[in-house]
C-alpha cells in the first residue's frame, strides 16, 4: 500500500508530531559524542518548519526501561538542534500530560519543541493503547523519520500512527525505503551480497532470505569458519559454531538449488591469538593449523571477491570480513570497502560495523547509500515487514 511522504501533507499551522531517532552516544557528562543521527534529521525538520508546521519532536535515547534516568535525557539534543538549526528548539521535561499539551498548543507556526525521552514511560515499548492515545492527543499529523526504530512496534512508531489519519514518512525514512527498494525490488543484475561478521547464528534468516534474491553471496568474517567446517575443513581454534554446521550445510544446499553462487574464502590470515601485535600469516583454508585462528580473509580471496564486486550491478553489504578493529586483521575489510566504492554498482551498506568500516576506509562518500538502520536494516534483509513502515500505510 502507498505511503505518503511529508511532502504530500498539508503542514501549515498543524501540530506535526515527528518521530526521530536521536539515540546518540553521550559521554558521562551529557555531551554528544557523535551527532550523525541529529544531522540526518535536519532536512525533515527544516522542511516542516519552512511549511509552517507547529513541530513536536519525539525520540527515545538508550534503554531507560520505563524509568526516568537523567543521564538519558534528550535535553542535550535540544541544545545541539538549536545550534545546528540556528533557531530555538525548546524542551519539555515529559512527553505526555496536561503540561506538555499546553506547551504544544501554544506553539506558533514555524516553532518547535523537543519532548523528553519517550522511553521514560514503560508503556512506550509495550505499544500501550492509552499511552498511544495520549501521544496522539498532541498532534494533527504524524510523521515517522526514524528508520532505525521501524522494526519496533512501539507507541511512538506504531500506536500513534494508527490513531492519526494524516500521516507519512519523513525525508530520511523515504530515502531509506526508496534505496532499499531499488536494491531489492527491481535491482540491476547481477546482485551481489557481501555478508560477514561474527556468527552464522545471528544471520541465518538474513542468509536464507537473500539467497532467494541474489545471484552471488560472498562470505567473510568469523561466520565463514562455520561454513568451511561444514565443507569438511579443519579451522583450528577459529571462532566456529558447531551447532550451526547443519544449518550452514542447509544454507549452501539452498544456494546451490537456487543457482546462487555462494563464495567462501580460499585463503585467510591466521594467528595464534587475537591480541594486538600477535604474529600473523596468510594460509590456504585447507592448511589452517590446529592452534591457529582465522581472523581475516587472505589476499587471494580479497582479489577474487573484488573481481566479483567489480562486475556487480547491485551490492548489499553487511558485516566485516575480519576482526577489522585490529590493525593486523583489517586489510580484508578495508580492501572490500574500497572495491565496493570503486564499483559502478548501486551499493547499499548497513549495520554498525560495516558502516564504521567504510568510514575507516575513507570511502563512505562513494557508497551509493549507507543505511541508518542497524536492527531495522537487518530485519529488512530478513524479508520481514517493518511495523513502523506498515503503520504509515494509508
Ligand atoms: P556482526 O555484529 O555479526 O556483524 O559481527 C561483527 C564482529 O565480528 C566484529 O566485531 C568483528 O571483530 C567480528 N569478526 C569478524 N571476523 C571475525 C573472525 N574471523 N573471528 C572472530 N570475530 C570476527
């Protein structure tokens, strides 16, 4: 069903409730360590203000679990927003109730207020109908711009949306949905999935779903070890999930039946441990020693994967190729990031570590789209409908 965009709605003089993802990292003293999420909300805020909305900004921060935790107050976000917008963003110390309603009703066209952390109320994460009704009472129009929380059926992402007729996606949400659709609904072929990270168990549903949509899947990271073991290879003391070997075999059988080219590393970087400064070497995957750990993809694999990436029409990447946090084991991930950036394919990268990796490799500008959704991006890759998106359908 169709989802309206904020640009399709009349905002003038309306009380517009906008759900954002201002879940930013703070240091112990309330200073914002990384304001990327705030910056990415600015286009929607500016647009709504320009159109004369009376804007109500709502978000969660951290996991206060239904109690008021001053260290998780959104107050510092109001200050940063005021700085970035060059306009006063007032702050109210709750998100529902008569005082909040009064502040909201007194807003003039083009003014805005940030509500306190919506998760200070335990009802929020339970999608409690009464709490949703209290939030809905504040507004005439509902906008969701928080793709990062779209996989959660909470009051501020689902309950309120079901109560307000005038609703739509913010500019960032719209951008996320359009880019994911471009990569999944009608992608340029061949479609190459790059899946890495620690464990198969975390990504079984992702792997099973993408095999049905992709022409090729390149596997790296710790999870490759479980697949290698499922192929009968010895992987020493590498991170391996013995209880996932049957699933790994099943995934490879599905890939083969679907004619999806499922590529495992041919060589790896091994070491006797993971500590910084430990001696490492390149080895073929059939020669991993009993006391060795595979901690990155090797140069032959990197070359082979890069060649395939170069020929891709569409690329979807989640999960690093190795323990990229350590200098000795980051090369594979960095080289793959550069290969994705150099490719002419439409490329989408999502998930915290993969996004960090492309930034670390200095190539984030050359990726077609970097998703802002961690959990939501993963659930999208699993093929699940996102409740926060479904609730916007009119
Ligand atoms: P994930 O959150 O599942 O994407 O996993 C990311 C983590 O996987 C990172 O912290 C990496 O250090 C880790 N990782 C990647 N490759 C390996 C490996 N070969 N052995 C152990 N951990 C790995």
